[in-house]
């Protein structure tokens, strides 16, 4: 390639702003340890989870400003919707947000090197999937997998879907020969219905091995979910599944965290 052409193409690419695109039906091939920072287009419900950001950036990241406002004012993709449709969509989205929760059950104390279980409980999420990950912090842009601080994931996480049955679909996607002891899973068959007040529950059980060094170690969990597709007016056509009416680049996705836990290792 001519060097002048290469230079020009590079300059053009560098001037194109990065756009965070979501996965409305879950990440298709990224079966790997995950971090919450990867969901760059998702908006935030919990201000405490972005407390390290500048004040202006915090405001821009919150769902009420990043997502609700666009629906209310008919901005971007929402401008094609009639006011009454936007009002109904916003009501449904807020219902999903208000009824989606994630909690974590951990022991207060374990012995050094002990193997023990941690259970993450979820409720809601727009569906058709949600994401769950175990982390070392409750900071959205600075949390890492729990292995970073010394926890080891001893076996593949065990997922129980909304129907109460075990799910292995996500972990089974992991390539042959690679460990399946990862901190992130996709939970399938989530079908919330804000019009009927239906918000299904699921859980993920992680088996951890404690560090050998005594001390106090942090642990938290995060849940990633969509909102719009649970509304009858919140999606458009089928593109590998339903497409949120706000589009791939909208802020209709969410990420929420449990409270940060501290476990004593003796």
C-alpha cells in the first residue's frame, strides 16, 4: 500500500469517535472472564458505583440523563416515536429498573486455602438474557475479576435459570481445553413483563478457593441487563433477535452491583 494512502487512512480512522455498542441478546462469542467496564454503552442506576468519576461524567452516565431523557425528549432513534408511545416506553423501562435487583451471599469468615460457595441472586432484567459477574470491587470502571485479589474460581460457575433448572449453555461454549472456571456467565430465558409485573429470578453459584495469606478480602457481583425489549413498544425488527427501539448504540442497557462484601481469611 502506498505510504501516503496508508497515512491518510490512519488519520481518518483516528478521527472517527469510538462508539460503544451493546449486545441486545448477550455477548455472542466472548466466553471469558469479564469486567464491568466492557459495557461502555450501558447506563448506571447506582451513583456509588461510579463515585471515582468527575461530577460531570457521573451525571452523564446515570440512566435518568443518558437514557430516560432521550426517550422523554424524543432524541436520536426515539424521535420517530409518537409522544404517547415514548411515554409508555419510559414507564415500562422504569418498571424494569425499579424491579431488577442483584444480591450476593458470602460467608463472613473462611480459612486460608478453604474451598467455599458464593451465591449471586438476580431478579428481573428485561431479557432475553442477563449477565452476571463476580468482581473484586463495586466500581464500574475499576473492578476486576476476583482472581486479581487472590480468590481462585475452583470449578465452573453453576447457573440456575428462571425455570429452576440448571443451565450449561454458556459454559459449554468455552473452547475445548480451556478452563471453564470463569467469573462471567450469561443467563438465558429471562422474560420480564412490566405490564404484568413479572420479574423472574435466577442464581449463579461460584465455588471459590480462599487465598493462602490471612487478611480481609473484597468481593462483589454485578448484573448486566437490558430494559427496552421487555416492553411491547420497546423493540423493532429481528436482528439476531429483537433489536431495542433505541438501537445498538442506545443507553438502554444497565449494570448494577451488589454491596461490596469483605470476607476474613484466617
